[in-house]
């Protein structure tokens, strides 16, 4: 089930991950963007990273594209439709 709200996770006192659900909100963050989709095609990810001079790092994340579960559900639905269509065609 996809998340429908933003979230934050503090991994260590100086490392924070922030998940941004809506692409429009992610795009408003004025930092360079890195696309990790080629490295992780099963769950493409965009990140923007801010580093404070004191050592704190904040990584903003936005996932895009369907999840593995969503792709599996789409494939199962397509297969079921194909089977139904094949059953209805007279031989």
C-alpha cells in the first residue's frame, strides 16, 4: 500500500531521511536532484541531500513508478483478462 503522507526517520543524531510523497513538493526543494532509478529499477528513487557545516545530513527522498506489488497486481490482472478473453472465443 503506498504511503499518502510525508515522513521522517532519524537514523543517527546527524543523519535524517525525509520521504516526500508528492513529486510537486519534492521539486520545490531547492537542491540538486539525483536519480537512483537505474541502480534500483524495482523501486526508482530520487534524492536531494543537504549537509550542514556542523555535520548533520538530511536526505529528501521521493519514490516514483509502481512498486513490485503494484506491478505484480497489474500483471495478474492482465493475465486474468487474457484468460477470460480466450474462454469467450468460440473454437
